[in-house]
């Protein structure tokens, strides 16, 4: 199995949202921001290629909303998924599986597109894997998350029979294991890709950047921060023991890293790119 990194969007987020109760005087030394307190982030999509599968994890914002919506998200550059796939020698029709970590718009918006007549699946031949708990959570969202969920991101996929709900942790595709976290949102699904190069963990909004590795560094949008603390503590112990290779979805500066056990706790070690795993 070979891992590729694709960036669908470059955008910005308020640093206070990204780092929660950690003050700018601390996180700003590690993750620079502008005078407006906005930090640069990306939507980094994982593409996994095996002998008979082509797997995407998350799909970015997509292009269905009006420009005012995307301006509100401070998006500075959008790249089309078909173009990103074509650059790797593939087409959307060749994608066999799409794994949604969760249904916030920046993670699943690109799975459905407008073809000039109506909404259609971007990946018509793919099984779309979705946490059952996250689906139920999203259909009756709380007030904090409701603005991040849109029915048009998944309704067409259900109507086309392309959604498979995942209810239990474990292997969903040969070589791909998932587990669930609830701190950021209910039933966020985190995939682990087991390959000869090691286990690659796509961390989504569970640990969105290398700077977020210290346990107290939690985004203010995490709906259950104390739960997130417990989940992160447990996962980092596992990841260190199993030598996971961490893949960061939103980190502008670091694509992947290994972990180190330090006197201050588990921290990010060497940073590297997915491409370097095969060079």
C-alpha cells in the first residue's frame, strides 16, 4: 500500500479557535499567526493505493456553496479533486473507497458535486465509509455544530446506495483499521493504514497538527474537551508503542511526523512527507 498526500484547500482559522485555552504567547512560538490572529491551515487528503483499491480519506470543502460561505472560511486556494487525482495518474471513477472521518463540511463537502443539472457523487464507483454514530449525531446536531453539517453532502450518496455505516472498531478494508473518538464530535472515525513502511494514522480533527500533540492543546470547537483529553492520552501511548506515523490533516507546516518520548511527555519527533517513505 502506497500513501499519497493531496491538498484540496489552503485556508485560515482563528488561532483561539485552533488552540482553545492555550494562550497565543505559547502556541504562537510554534505556529505563527498574523496580526489578525489567523493561522494558515490546509485540508490535506490521504490517497492510499494498493493492488486493487484506491482509497481517499475525506474530500475537503468541495465547491457547492456560494462564494460568501468560502470567504467566511478564509479560503485562499482551492484545488479540484479530479485534478489532484489526475496528477497522480488516476480519475474519480477509479476510486474504490472514500473514508469519512466525520461530516463537518471541510471533511466531506467534496464527495458530492453539481454537474450543471443536479447533485451527483464525485466518486460514483466508491463505497463511502461513515461512522454510524457520527451519522446519527449529524442528523440531530447540537447548536455548536449545526452550521458545519449539510444534508446535501451525503443525501445523494445514500440515495445512490454508496454509504456503508461502520458501527464497530476494526478492519473495514484489507490493511485499513478504524477506531472512534468522541471528544471533537460524536463518532469521529480515525483510520490506520498498515503497510510495509509502518502504520500511518490519519488524525483528522482528533490531533489536527503536530503542535497539537501536547495533551492540553485542544481546539475550542471540541465538543467534549475532557473526553478529548482522555482519548488523546490513551492514543498517544498506543501510537508511541506501535511507532505510528502520524498524518496531519490541517497542519500547514508538517505533513507527517514520528513520536518521541520526552521528559515533558510524548511529543512530535522528526517531520517528513509521505513521498519520502518511498524514496
